C-alpha cells in the first residue's frame, strides 16, 4: 500500500498501476500513464522523493482520492 507522504517515483508508478493505470509511456518532457481517458504526467526522476504537494497534484490529475490511494 502506498503511503501518504514523501514517496519514491517507483512507488508512485507501482501505486498507479495498482489503480489501473498503464505505462509509463514516453512523452514530450515527462513520461505519462493512462487509464481510459485520463492521462497523468509522471514527475521526472531526480534522486529524491516526491513531496506531498506534488503527490497530491498528481493524484488530483489522476482523479484519485487520498483514501483510494491509501487502499491501493
């Protein structure tokens, strides 16, 4: 189960796959994941964890609530 808080990029991708997203696929500047009509940009790897603010923006873009994320 992914936690709510700073998270590694790999854990973010694993959690989104659990929620039914496919990818990541190569895009312009960022990789992205897809579930139906929803396309979510994945932050580039930079050696540090993804912070709570960026995590919440990615999940909002994905249409995933905090409770859904923690249950995934």
